[in-house]
């Protein structure tokens, strides 16, 4: 598949880049060789951009008030690509698309598929530009992960028998848009209800059949302070449900910060012996939605998980920035 990648030297020039699909075998081999660094928060970076540019009357703010940052891939593509590039420069080698809410349960318009396709294209362009600029070996090329959030609906509480099929269809549409845009893997994240995740996996499989193509899949859950999914399911139930599915890795993200996540990851590792992904919030936000885990604190807290060789993918969720990812990346470089 051919993608346009834009590189800047003394002027902008456009070149063709040959992108080879990443298979499950490719991704597995890479995880066996190295620890991969996932990027950090997208929403946090958008908020910082708003604050620094004083754009409170712009389209960005109106879309934020509507509860969706995903449409920015269409209205503010330059901003989104700059954020991707900042995480690449910080050392991330998995870049996630700005499509967390880009499904018909969260965005009620006809541009859902366009948003996913464009979100994937922007991440792909940032990755290819960085790849060319830095002469990175093919086996080290950054990976584009298609981000798929949980929706605000809990199927465990839904009494309508058609909810499952509707949600599976929404995820199929999202996955198809992401695949069309050129993602390497799919990332089903912030899972708070196993039934939702089951519907998502069913939708992903549907998109694979429709497109005659299958990508590596990562499934990551969000836990409360009691160490359970917000639907009440346990870590063990999460593992039982998805460890034998087509997922290539299971993980934990978001939640109550890095400190709380240490024991939760250790518990996950007791029942799951595959690749584990971990990317917590930068602590718990205060009333002004400020996160208090500074980069040094977060990196120091996560280091024991690396020392124990418990995780293969590490990064940040809400509140994290390129500086968080830079310190995590530096820490990973010192792990043999």
C-alpha cells in the first residue's frame, strides 16, 4: 500500500513511501525483541494547545463542548499531526489515532467512517515523515495503532437485546475506517465492561471478514480503585474472556494512576502469561482536571514493572505529555 509522506528540509517535498502491512507474526517478533513505548494523552495536548494559543472562540472549543475531540482530525489536522510528531520525537514507537470516541454510539453524524480514516491517515503521515527524516531501520519503524474507546453505554446494564448487535456494527464501521486509513494494529482500550469488549471484538472480526484482512489486536481494561472493571468484572474474568481470543496482548490503562496500577499489573501477570501493555493516567485529576503525577514521579513509579520484566508495552494515558513519554523511553533504553 502506498502512502504520501511529507518531509521538511529547506522546503516541503512530497515522496512516496512503501508501507508493508504488519502481521501478527511481525508484531509478536518485535515484542519478543524489545519493549515498545506507547504515546501519551491526546486530549491533554489539545487542551495545552488551546491554552497557549488563546483560541477560546475557535471551532476546537465548540467541538470540545460537544464532548468530542475526534472531529478535529477533519477541522484541525495540522494540530493533530503536530501532537503525533511530538510523541515520536519523545521516543514513542506506537502512535495512537485520535479516534477514541469515533463510533456511532458517541458521535451522531454521518462522518464517523471519515473521521476514523482521516485519523489513521494523519498518524500514518506523522510516522512516515519521522521514519524518513531519521533514517530509521525498517524493523524499528514506529507503529500506528487504531484507537477504539468503550462508548458511554454499558451492555451489562442494557435490557435491549439489539444493543449488542448495534454496538458490534458500530465497532465494525470504526475498524474498517481505521484499516482503510492505514493503521498497523487495532487498540481496544479503556474497557470498563466485558460485554462491550465482546461486542467490539465481534465488530472487529466482522470488519476483518468484510475487508479480507486481519490486524494484530490489543485489548486494554480500565480498573477502579478496587481493582475491578467498572462493570464489576474482575481481572481474572477479563483474562478468561480474552486471553484465548485473537488479541496479541492484554493490558491496563487509564484508571487511578501509576501507583495504584502496580499491584493490578502484578495481579494481571499472575493469570495472564502473554504480552502485557501498561499506560496509566498521570495520577487522579483534581477539580480543575489537572493531573499531578509529574514525569519524573510517573517514570520512577513504573520502573519496578520494567525491572521485573512484567510488561512489553508501556506508555501514558490521561494527563501525560511528551515529557512523560521521553522519560519512559529513556528508561526503556536501559532495559536489556
